[in-house]
């Protein structure tokens, strides 16, 4: 019997071994994807903040003669190539997620489509990263690269919530009732979080940390765009305070209470980092912390909006 004729049977045997319900492996892969996307934001920040943006001066190879970084390239080549490898690791996690969800692709279409979205976005992220290098770190392309990472954090957060049965059609336990206004407020907070991140990209493109000494800047007024960037941040803070106020006043417990408190904590932390870096000359370490904070904010805002959406209303 030929290999081709055995293939369908082999595939069927593999499918028979895959889970028919959401199990601990699927949940761990979802969580690993979320953690990995946040780590990717941090390593991407390290590439730019250590001036390693052209540590690998070409793409898809690291150099014209080597697929990987070489010892002669030093620490910059190691940092840039390490960030590239993390993208491949996340793609492998996304593929595994799809494989483990194969028998659930119809029953758990929500999980399967989110996993497909993650897998499709990762190669797109790699291509944009390549254009970033080939365009000599054009700040608008660098910004797009970062925004795709933020979208991946959002997808991964939703994937975790669905995989753990926190939200969606397959919730494991009912959520506590919340005031009717809370869902639109949390949706607005998630929207303004995305706006703040987009404006933050513009601020970064005008700032000093270009990723390489010869990389171009967007030539905008850094101080002006920084103040514009702060406007949605104020609205996010107001929304988070509003949510926590009603959580405490109404004695709301459960997932939404946790989501609201986490959102406020991340928002305050991000604001403190932002103001501190603004008044202290934008030190690289604080810029990196602010990038991590942006990823955590997008995750926290997405989670709060998602939980509020599926919570019964008072």
C-alpha cells in the first residue's frame, strides 16, 4: 500500500487521539499564547531601546550570507534574532492550538476562529517586521508592527476567557449581575485603550528611541503629541474609577470585580510610568516598562469589556 493511500487513515488515527472537549492542554496553550504575546512586546521593545533594530540588517535572513546571527554581530544581532525566533515559537503554539481544537472546530467555533486569527496574524507580523528592517526602521512601519502585537494580545485574551469558560456561550458558572451602564462604559474603555496605544505609537515615532542611530523620525512635535496621547488615558482612568466605584458600592463579586480592580491597577501603574518618563527625559528602561504596561492595559481592558458583556444586568 502506498504512502498516499495510508495518509487519510493516518490522519484519522491522529484525529481520534485529539481531545473532544476543552481540556487542560488547550487551556494551557491559550494561556501560553497570551503570555508569549506580552513577552513579544517586551522583547520588541528591547530591540528598539538597545538600538538593535538593525542588529539583523536584512530579512528574511539575518545577514546576506547567514540565516542566523553571527558572533561578529555582537549583542545587537543576538537581541534582534532572538526576537525573530520568538515569533516562530508563538506560531508553533498557534498551530498546536489548532491541532488540539480540530475535533472541536464545529462545536467550539469560537475557540477555533480565534486560534485561526492568531495563527494568521503571526506571519503577517513577521512580514511587517521584515518591512520594518528593509525600510531602515521607518517609524510608521515600526508603529504598525507594534499595533499588530496589541491586536494579538486582544485575541489571546479572548481566547483565554473562552478556553477557561469565563465568558461566551460555554461559561462554566453564571456571572454576577452588574449595572446596565457598565457594559458600554467598559467597551468605551477598551476603545480608548486602543486609541491611547495608537497615539502612543505616534509619540514613540517622534521620540529619541528609534532603534538605530540612523533611523528616521516622524518629525512631529513630541511634546504636543504626548499631551494628545494623555487625553484618552484620562478617559480610561475615569472609566476604571467609575467601574470600581460601582463594584464597591453595589457589593459586586466574582469575575467583574476582579476585572475592574485589575483594570484600575494597570491604568494607575501605566499613568505613573508615563508621567515619570515624561518628566525625567524618557529613559529607555521606563519606555520599556510603558510598552509592557500598554500590553497589560489592552489585556485588562479587553477582559473587563468581555466580562461586562456577558454579565447579567441589574
